């Protein structure tokens, strides 16, 4: 269950963004201010609200440590603040003075990215406050940005609908039309997915837009193997443009807010809707999960921020497999296959299987040849282990579908044994005679 535990109504205009640190919640608004609250009791801090911007504040974000807060505004500036003091640390002006729509810190806190209405994206050194690198997109304003969990990639989204991927030197690696009517937000899941013995990692990325859709992607990048952005699936729970999306701290849930005034929480494993929250009275413009606790914040054009708490037992385990394989393997989702791989000690293959969209049906059709050729699993030992595990699955499926206990099924032919013998209970000599009875002299003569 999810319950509303607090509503903050201190802003005088639309709430544009909210962000958590381990101990604080920050909110910003078109009223030009940023407000800070303690997570212990949601009381506003003494130095809040923070005032500097001369126009609407569009985005705010904490550094990973939570000690520094960034905010950006239509006034063309990105400001760094001491989160616990409220002191202004630096004011960084976007080249050309264009309105700044979005900002985010790199995972190591070394850099801050800011994207503007003129399509420019700037990477600032967060220690010296100097411009480090910059780039630009051709079509539309920059309205979304997110760093990959290892900091090697920056993804930006534009009002023109393009997802653009940059490396750590702000070189454009790839650009792709993701949402026809424009992107509004994007976010990386915190945990990478392993790519096996090749040593590379995949990252799950979500993007949302004016087309009322959330798209899930896989992103991978290594110096040796290059870059790949691969579309995986689409979530269509909303009936109006989606303005914000965010992953939970463990990557198992995704939340989105929409022009339809609702908030939807998805289970990533099953891609099903866990909860739909409809307490806001106007467009939901922002949503964020807390990093270490089961808290969710949602902000709206109704000028409020709602704080939601999840029950400790909530979870989002509804789509998991059960030990009895009540759900036949053919019906498994891709995430079920990933769960099964981890249970077999094959977690290094999860990324490869997900990149290739291996669900239950595809799993049962795998061969050693397809593992080597199509999935490019180089290790003979790993291929053999996968095939042994698949054969065990097939055997259990045969047993469950027939309703016959597996111990009564021949392990070789998978047929019902009429007079099964338990080897451990039979002396070896007698077992040998039962399996290979002696040939009589007459039979020997006929032979």
C-alpha cells in the first residue's frame, strides 16, 4: 500500500521540480524560489526559501552526497547552494544567456550538466565552477538530462523528441528520435546490468514525452565495443502527456506524473501498474523517490507537493516466479528469465539475455549453437551450464503439466515409469540383475 503522509503547500505558483537527498527534500517553483524540508518531520528549514533567481526555477537537484544543491532558471543561470546552510556557492551563467531548463550532477559530484532552451548543454566543473565542455542539439530545447550510473555517459532529451547520448568529453555518440511530440524527462535506473564475461555493462533508461508514452531502453558503452542504445518496451498507463518519470533507488519501480493529473507507479519486473494516485487537482509536473527510504514526492501545478510512504511489505514482488513453477516457463516475461538466471548462479548473463529480449518461449528454444552464435557467449562452460539448467526446466515442466511427481518420470525418456525402482534402496548386484537379466542357454543358442 501507498499512503499520503504529508502535503506541502508553501509555494505560490506551479511546482516545477522536487529532489531528495539522504536527509532533505528540495522543491522549486515558478514563484522563483527553492524550498528545503527535513525528512525527519517535513518541517521547512530555517534558511528556506532560497532566493536568488529573478524568473521561474525549472529544476533542482542534489549532489550525490547531499551537501550541495543546484537550481536553474529562466534567468539563464545555474546556482549552487550549500544545502544545510542555504549559502550561495556559485552562479554559473549559461553561454548566450538562454533559459536553463534542466540540470543534474554526475555520480562522482565532479560535474554538473545544464541544458538550455537554445539546445545548448554545458558540463561545469562542480569544484572550480568553471565551464568544462559544451555541446548543442539541432532540434528544440533541452528539457531532460541524466548521467549513467558510472558517469561515463550523459543522456539529454529535447523538445524536438530526440534522445542524444554524450561521452564524458561531451562528444555526441548517438542521437535518436524517441518521442514524436517531444521528450519531457529521462532517468537511469541506479543499478547496471552485467554483460557477462565480456566485462561490459548495460544500463536501463526510461524516457517519457508528449506522446503519452514511457519508453524503456538499454544503453551500453565500452571503449572496445562501442555504444548501443536499444529500445526495449513501452508503458502506456497515462491518457495524456507525461511530464516526469523517475526510478526508485533499487531500480524495481518507476513512477510517472502526467497532464491527466495522475501519478502511476510501475513494477519494472512485470511492467504492470502497482498504484495509481489521483490526489493532485492539476497537472503532475515532477516526481522523485528518496534514495534510502520508501518515500515518494510528487509536485503539481496545483502548487502542492505530496509525500507518499510505502508499507514495508509493499512490494513490488507481485511478478516474481514461485518455486513450484505454477506459471509455465513459456509464459515467463524477460524479467522472470532474469530472476531464473540469478537463481542458477548465472547473473553475469542477465544483461545479455535482456538485451536480446529472451522471454520464456525464447529460453526454451535456445541451443548451444544459438548461445554461441546469436548471444555470443564465448565460454563453453557457461553455455553448458545454461543448457543443463534449461533441460532441468523442461523436465519440471513435463512433470507439472502431467500432474505426475517428477520421481515417477524417467529422467531419460520423460515417460511414466510403470514399476520404478529406487536405486539407493536396492543392492547393487540385484539392481544389475534387474537391468541386465542373464541370458538362458536356449536364448543364447537362438542368438
